[in-house]
C-alpha cells in the first residue's frame, strides 16, 4: 500500500481565500484506490449544495463546488476524470488524450462515497475498485483537484500543482502522484 498526503493550492491568478485549506490523502492497495479530501476553514462563503436524498450521475458538476481527480495510465495518453459533489452526485469521464474523445465512463454504474460535515469543515472519502478501467499491475498517475464556488458566484481552482498559464486540470504534467 502506497499512501500519500496532499495539500491543494489555489490557481495564482484567481482571488485566493486564505481561510480555506484543502488537504487529504490518497492510496492504492492492490487495485483499490482510496482518496480522502478535507475542506477546512470558514465555509460560510463557500457555496455547497446540500446532500441529495437520491445521489446520481450528473453532468457538469464542476460548475459548482466539486472534488475531482484525474487518473492516467503511466506512459499512456488515456485518462479519466472523476467528479464528486458534496451533494452526493458524481460522474466519471474517459479521455483518449488531452481533452480528446471525452465520453462518460460506463464501467461505473455508481460511485459510492461519503461526505461528512465537521465542526471546522467538510470531509469526503471515496473507495473505488479500479479493476473496471485499469489492471493492478499498471502504474497510474493522479492529479488531485477541487473546484470551489463562492457564494458570490466566483469560482476558484485548486490543484496539487498548476502547470499552465490558465487553470487546466487536464494537463498531464499536473498528474504528479504516482501509485
């Protein structure tokens, strides 16, 4: 098992909200991937959709506060985008290359994860079997990201690293966690 902790940084050109902190950890045990996010700080200014009684696959979750990660196969152009809404909604997209051939990944019929409100923030945890998309012996590279929508409608983009002139989570140079 290879467990790594992370701390996300806001894209430099967006207004930063220093009272927010996004940390967590990610690990792969055999082909089981576990990722946990902690959004800490004063969340009064963050627009968070309330939990749904019927979480489901939804499109364009990145238009609101959304926890995301990008998973690529080492030495391959192919990658997946996982979107996890604090409301419980989710989606997974498959790409053939950089922003090319985007399709909904049908290998996943559900993506169960948990969201917990805490005194000083919010925690989200996902435990997913990757057998549906990659084999256990394939190396993977992960980019961990989050979109934060503020109550005033402004959106900030958070990632492990920002490699482009604009916030772009799809850049493979940003998939810096190797598992």
